[in-house]
C-alpha cells in the first residue's frame, strides 16, 4: 500500500503523553496528579473498555487542550504529531484539527499567536519531512456563540496561504439538545468561498437526533466531508443522500468503539459493509492516535481482521484519503 492518509485526527489526541508531561511542567501548569503513570491515565483513554460517553472524552480533552494553551506548546505539538505520524506509520497525507480558542486561555493569549505557532510547527515538520503533505483545520464549536465561530473562520481564511486548509465544527451539544447546524451556514459559506475545505462533525452518536442532524448537514451545509457520520449506516435515505452529494465520511473505528458509538466489532463490520454496499465514500482515521492508544495501521488491521474490508477496499479507502484531502500544492513557505 502507498503512503497512508489520515484526515481526521485532533491535535489534543495526537501528541505522546511524555511530550505533554514535559510541556505541562515547562509551563507550570498545576496538574491534579504527580506521578507520570497517573498523568498518562489522565490524558488518554487508558481503560481498554473505553469511556462512558463523549462527555467523558471531553474531560480528557480538557487537559490536553489546557496543556497546549501556549504558542510554544502548540508549535511543539504540531511538529511532534506530524513527525510521529510519518516515522511510525508512514503517513504522507495528514490533516490536524484543533480549536484555537480552546488554547488561548479564554482570551488571555492572542489568537493569531496561537495559530501562527501551529503554522511554525507545520513549517518545521515540512522541512524535516518533505515527503508529507500536511495541513491544519481550524474548528468551530457547538457551544460557542455565532460571533466566536465567525472569528475562527475569519482567522482560517486569513491564514489559509500559510497552511490552514479547512474548517470544522464539533463539541458537545448545548444542554444535550439537537444542534441547529443552520446557524453555521454563513461561516461555512464564507470559508468555502475562500477556497477552504469544509468538514463537519455529525452522526457519531445521538440515535434519531444524530441521524436527523446528518440529514440537515447534508442538505444545508453540503460539506466536502463528514467526521464520523456512522449513524447514516442505518438509513438508506441518508446513505443515498451522502452518495449523491459525493460527501466523504471520515470513520474512526477504534474511537467509535471506545466511546460506545459502536457497540462492538460486529457493529463496526456491519457499518462498513452497509457503506460499501450503498456506494458511500469513506476514509479511515484514528481521531487521536495517542489518546486512543491506536495508530492508523492498527485501524487497518482491525478492519481486515474482523472482515469489515478486504485488501482492495482498504487500499481504495486509503487512496480516497489522499484524494479527498484539503491539502493542496503551493502552500506559501517562510523565506529563508
């Protein structure tokens, strides 16, 4: 198989625990634990049975995002994530996503400095690993105001020549209710008009609400890709809509098992076979390799072992990852 493509991984879940440990101490962050093994359990899904739900996962992200809340920490994290992905997995197309407003200490740090730090990490990694096409996706949040999300998109557009390749929206639903994705339409249209890719977190969990949200996102936002989207596997209508809109799903099998979004390996297999049979396009990802204690080759082996995909289908999903990437040639590099 050619070099691997990973399109759905969060910066907060992509940095090794020992690096986060050092970053936390260098910045003087008060941690609730003093022992490294306890810290590792704090910043990863350490129980092989997974977490209770996505809210529990958000608690883990709270710590990784706090540790990455400085320019130097963001720069080192991006650099480490890209280099580690290439060295350990042979990943040659990589997109890292993060929310800069969750790394500026509530406005204490300048947002542009955080974003530029991520770009510096991207630049350094690009010089060291020229085999890798890498880019950054800035994330809006479902708990943020429209004004906050609009600022994130504005920053993504402004820094696009330097390596910001797309926008996303994620985060918990406010008060656990259905999220109205229509409020994100102006921001999504602005990003698309500026040439940025659009991917939306939706359909990972939530039962009927999650399925309804997929339909709304496909109809209203028309993204290039959808993060997860696994609930569509239970609906012929949604799978038809995804196929006709040529939307690519970013599926993260181990993450979905650990968060109970998919109940077991049989459910993983059934989900993938449904998408293959319906002609729904997808690619394989980890969501956060270090946090989930998995890597992209582990994901491919899992799908092979349980009979979810055969060798040709795995190779096709990987090719699609390269093709569906928002990273394009011609990114402006710093003058040296």
